[in-house]
C-alpha cells in the first residue's frame, strides 16, 4: 500500500478494533466476524433505558420555569390550544422565540393535546426522549464498531452526565432531546446505507436530517460528522493504488473497507450540505435583529476569546461537573495569559489527537466531533448574552465520550489492568455522574430554586437576578424582587428589560410615579415595545390620568394590532370614564382577537347584565358570556360567579341567580374578603325578592378586575 496516499489507515488491531468484519469477509484482526446479532444488546439497552428513566423520575414533580417556558408553553396561545390546523400552519410559518423549529412546536402542542398544560407530563416526555436517545446511541455504536461494553459506556455517560440535565429537565429544551433523536436516526440509516447499498436508507437518512433541523438548527454540522464517521469506524477514507500506481476506480457507495475517493465522499453528501445551508439561512433570518448580537455589541476579539474559554470550560465541566448554572453571563474581562494558556492547551490536545490518527483514529474523530458540533453555538455568531450553556454539550460530548471509552480500553490493554478494577472504576465514574445528575435536577424544581442556585455558582449574573425577581414577584415577595431588579440594574444599567421589570414591581407596590419613570426609560432604550406601552398606560390609569393611559394603549395597538390586551385595557379606561359604548366596543374587539379572554368576557357580561341604561342591557348575551368566563376559570372565581348571578337575574332566572350568588359569597367568605362578601350578600337579597341588580353609577359602575 502506498503510504503517501493513506490518510486514515486501518488501526493497529493489537490496540483496538475497527469496523467489524462483514459476514462474508475475514480480516487479520482479533475481532470476531460481525454477524449482525444484537442478542446481548437487548438486556443492556433495556437496563440503560430503565435506569435513565428512574434517575430522572423526580422531574415529574417539577414546575414550569419562567425562562423561555412562557414563550414555549405557558403564555403561548397557539401551543395551549393543542394540535390544531391553525396551530400547525403557525408552527411552520412563525419565527417565534427567534427560531424556526416547527417540529418542536408540534411536540409541545401534542403534549397539551394529550395531557393538557401539565408540567409533569411535559417533563416526562423529555425524559423518555432522552432515555430513547441513550439506547439508540448504544445500539448505533455497537452496530458501527462491534464493541459492546465500550458502546454501553459511551451511552451511559451520555445518559447520566450532569451537563445533560439542562437539556432534559428544562421543558423549553425539548428541541435538544427531540432533534438528537433524529440525529441518531440519521446516523443509523447512513450506516445501513454504507453497509447494504440500499438507496432507500440514504433518502431516509436525508429525511431524518431534515426533520431534525426542523426541531433544532444546531444539527447543521451533521454532514461533517458523517465524514468523520467515514474515517472511523466506517473506514471509507482509504486509498488503494492500482497495479499501475494510479488509484483504482471506485466501486458503488456502500462497500465497507473498499477504496474510496475523498471527492466522492464529499459529493455523495451534497443533499445534506444543501439542507445545512438552507437551515443556516433560515436561522439567520429568524434571529437577525432580535437574538443575534452585532459586532459593535460584541467585538470579534471578544468572541474569539470567549470561544476559547468556553471550550476549555466545557472540558473542565465534563471532568468536574460542579457549579452548573442555567445561565453563564458573557463577561468582557478575559485576561490575556489565561486565554493564551487555554488556547495552547486546545492546540496540544489537537496535536496529540492528530499524531495518534494512524493507530487510534477514534481520538481524532472524537475530538473533531466535539469541536465541530460546538461551532454553531460557540459564540462566533453571538446569540443572546450567554458565554456558554450546558445544553450546548448534548451532542458534542458524545465525541469526547467515544475517545474516553476507546482510549481507556487501550490503556487497560497496555497496562494489563485486572478486569474487576476496570469495571469498578467505570462503575464508580458512572455512579458519581448519576449522583451529581440527581442533585442537579433538584435545582430545576421551580424558578426560585433554579435562579437562586444560578446566583450562588456564578458572578455578576444580571439575567438570573431578573428571573429570580420575576419569580419572587409572582409569589408576592415584592421587596425581595425589587432588590434583585436593582442589582440587575447595577450590573446592566442599559438593559431595557431591567427597567421594565422595575416598573412592574414599583407599580404593584403603588409607587406609580417611579414606575412611570422606569417604563419611560425602558422605551428610551428600546422604542416600539408594545407591552411596555401597555404597562405605562396602566401606571397612568392608576393615577387617574386616563387620557395619557389611552394614548399609550393606542400606541400599543398600533405596534401590535393583533394583540388583545391593549384593547382590554382600553375598555377598562373607557369604563372608568363612563364612556360605556366605547368600553363595550373595546371589550368586543378584545374578544374578537382572543375569544377566550376571561376578564373581557366577565367585564362585557357585567355591563350587559347590570348597566342602568335599558338600551345597553342584554340578559341572554350576558348569561352566555358569563357562563363562558365561568368555564374558563373553573367556576372558582367569585367575581365571575357574581357576574353570572347578575346576568341570570336580568334574564328573570332568579333561582339560578341565587345559587350563583351564594357560591360567590361562600368563596369570598372563605378567603376573608368581607367587604366584597357584603356587597354580594346585598345582591343576593335582591334576587331573593325577585329583583335584578342595577349599577347606580354609569362612570366606573362596573369595576374592572386588577390588570
């Protein structure tokens, strides 16, 4: 063999095995001929699946978190509607959340369709997908290499490593576990095509790749991984000269071990590269102007420095997985010498892997797998404000795990280590991973726990301060939330979200003038944000400055004409001004955009049931609207039951009106709302006397619920 033409020769079989022999071929290596049987794989695969599910079982009791979960599920009306024709069209045509991943949207819709909006069910779907991925990875490596226990070790590390907790325990990261399923199916079909020459398998691989890209575009590096697998373990990067010294004519693709031409290996994958190009263009368009940071915001030098530090950080966390956080802020204070040392370390690893490419090609393949699959998320195109993320390692770590498993076996053979010691070492490492994974999951229980932990293990983390503040504010702990917002403001004074959140908590605390100032600053830093105009309008309304409130609602409507909230707020403002016809029109406009808006249903029903103007009242419509509001709120909202009683009384159905008013009264007494209970009791007495309730005032007679 002409060694000058040899790029990836067959490895030294005294140290490792290459591609298992086919049933009709023999080789000089010590491995057994591969016969395709997977009898030993079934119990190992089943055990791996069960242990993975058990390890992650605690997430069934975890809640949604306030980081991305509202975008994906809890505040996404399309997802909460379940799987509908309109929802499917939306999934394939939207760039919501700065991404185009329709398969991910459809999976969340299926969750709601099957289980409702239940965090436990969505968590368990993630766990099942992760467990399936782990088993599929084991079977794939076993099929490609014939190495049973090494494949099992790689799959176990993948299944139980703490760095993968984020991808599994975070509902919004469904895209990780889902896209990886199709990544592995693509590799499986590709391997089948290489071995069996079936064109159907090639097109199946291409189909799975396309579906995977529609779940998460990070899969764009898959064609390059296919080329790596061609080198090892598929042994397709070999050149055999003909008798005249010239390369032989290539046989049809699919004969393992036969001579292959590099040009053909690239050419056969052009459909995969075409899909990669299309996905890159779509992703750039989806993220442009929203998530992608400009060069002025994050200069190229800082991006390169962060990429180097991030790669070494991933290596460190793989070996010593502690202090894991949902968010690692992008710092601009990278010191020169530590960055250069990190770069030298990466070069040293790369040089070592390259030097060992002839005898241990899996080291170079695994290392390039790790580096290559990180390229889309390493920060060269900076998306968001994070320096790195645990979820980004979900696929890349497979390459390192392959190097560890196969390299470890070489060391065992070289050192003649006793098998019990080897098994004990591997078992201890897996047990340590599983233990840390169990602990890491516990931090994902809820938003307060998650971001409290993030602040404990990271520094100057404005995003975690903001999200912890939101979680605390939701629990009514406003003073604590305010302190976290102020700390976030200290760290990032020019972040519009901080000012907006500060305005929200100050408004809730009754500090309206300060809230107005914060909203105005948020709009100065980022003009044209409709929700901030809504909030500014609410702060003005709380001070009685109705015309200023209305002008902000109108601006919000101009910016997002399809949104329901500004129309609802407009109705409340007009109602307080006594402009009933305009209030009714605004509420109807709200319901046209959002037919399931319970507050708008309740407000409109209340006007139609109890307004002093006879020309306004409409008992039957009021009953219909109030019943719908009661259904949407589960029949447990006193104000809705009170409105339903008014509507029933207006329609002359006093027996039902008394029952509904009695239910409202009981709920108010149970929660200690004595003033409201007294008012409902007065209305109940009217119904018992066969009289409907009438508002005594037009202006403000129908009090809107808190916004």
